[in-house]
C-alpha cells in the first residue's frame, strides 16, 4: 500500500476510452496497473452497439479501490467523451457515483481541450504560443486553435475511435466495403465543419503554428516514423499504408471481427488505422505538413486544476 497517497487521502481515477487508470495525487500510475478495455462491442440481432464499463471492470475497480483506500480517502473520477456517447453511459455513471467518497466529473469537450493544452504548455516551453490542437479520442474528436493558452476557435465532432469501430463492423460485409464506407462516414461528419477547417488551414499558412495531436490514435506509432515526437505528413501516410496492408490480410469482416474480440493487438491496429485515416483527412483539410504528438496532458491538467482548487479553498 502506498503510504504517501493514504497520507494525502486523495486519489484520482481516469475513465478513458481504452483503460481505467487509478492515479495517486501526483498523477503517477504506481498504485496498480490500468484496468484495460472499459468497453465492449455487443451484437444485438446483428447490430453492433458500444457499451463502456462492463460488470467485470466495475468489480475490479471496486476491489482495487477497497485495497488502496480507507474510509476517509476522497476519490476524484473524471470521464472523457466515450462516457457521453456510449449506449450505456447513464447506467455506468450511476454505478460509479454509488462508490463511497467518489466525486465524478464528466468533462465537456472544451474542458478536455483546455485542460490538456494548459498542461502541455506548462511542461513544454519549446512549443509556439499558437497551437492547432487535434484530439481523436474514443468517443469524440476535438479540434481547436489556441493563442497563448486561450481557446480562440473550437469544434467537437461526435465521432471517435470506438464509434468508428462500431460503424465499421455494423455497416460492412467485407474489408474493402468497410474501408470505403468508413471514409464516406468521415466525409459526412467533416462536411458541417469544412469552413472551420479552412480557417484553421489559413491560420497555419499565415502563422507559425504547432499542430499538436493527442489521443490513442497516435500513442502507439512506431518510433521509426518519428523525429523528436514529430511526424511528417508523408511519413504518416506511409504508416497508414502499412496498417491497411495488415487489415486487408483478413478474408472478410467476420474474420476481422473475431480477431478483434480475441486480440488486443488487433483492436489497437484497427483503431489506429480507422482513427489514423480520419486524422489524415483532417490534416489534408487544414493543409498541415507535419504534426507533433502529445503523449500526456489531460490527466495531468485535470489533476493540477483540482489540486489548485482545493489549495485555494
């Protein structure tokens, strides 16, 4: 048991798209390993739906919290976009709120962007003061333009990696049609925000902006494509071609679906490709020639803001 965290009577839970993490007050993940996959794809009469936080995850979370806390320990949980867009979000959040001493925050898209960016700016003085920020999460995609840490322009799209996966399996009979239809879906959700993306592209052209991308879509990119956590547009295209070759080795959509259910590696590859294809399209629309990857931000940003708040009080 970690005496430091018990002494501070405060722990944080990050309810993300791919893992539930229990963090100590410093934001370190040394309390216990992440609880992976707080979601599952279920088939109801052939229709795929997305559910988060199934019973086994809830059981494991409660068990670990019981081991790590005492009656006076305050538990601060924060949830991201997938908890706004899943089919069983309300049920999951009610169960979470029933955990003793737990206070839950379901972050809005704007809050996610501001918390991430402010944390990044504080920890990285090499970034420019003009940032185009793209976050492709599990349940939504956020795109923003920030100047000196202030949010100037912002849009949120109700499409993330896991929702892309649901759409991919639900509307496809084979891999080729799946890839075609998911691209059609991307074009459809981008259409209402094309004007916004054109404005962002103009800002990138006229100003020295850093394009910063975060989320699961970029966290597992092979380092051979990177240069100081930066990737060129052409290198990213090459990386996506590599992922597509892996996916097209499957005979049909059912083979891929079976592998998806059994293999964490397959889940990651498919999500990385679908999200990557969406990111690739966004980069084309804003005419970005390269982007920098953010490997951390939201959890640190939320924790810092909460600690600042309680210190003031």
